[in-house]
C-alpha cells in the first residue's frame, strides 16, 4: 500500500491511464485487422476507407502517448504499402 497521499494518487492515476492505453491499443488492433481483411478480400474502396480509420486511430494513440509517434508512423507506412500493393495487383 502507498504510504503518502501523492503515492496513493499516483496509484489511482496509473490505473486509469493503464485502462485508457489498453482500450486504445485494442481499438488499434481491431482497425488494423479490419483493414487487412479488406485487403485480403481485394476491396480497394473499402480498404481505403479502413486505412483512413486506421490513420485516425493511430494518430490519436500517438497524440495521447499510448504509442510512440515513430511507431504510429511506421505502422501507417506499412499499411499504406499493403494498400499500394493491392492497387498495383488490381491494375495488372
């Protein structure tokens, strides 16, 4: 148990922050899976819409400190590359 008032408050705020971070990470994974499902189906328009949602969720997570900004950028670049591969395959 915490011995000081500040330690008790820190314990409470850490629990809230942990819960918030877990929710954001879960939403990130869900959106990424939805996007990848659209890519596997070959639905270009649906994939573009899902990619925009992924970008939004990743940016919010990075802004809030849940994930690092560079990690968000790296994920966005990799997802964009998958979409470009899908559109290139459709054209060929």
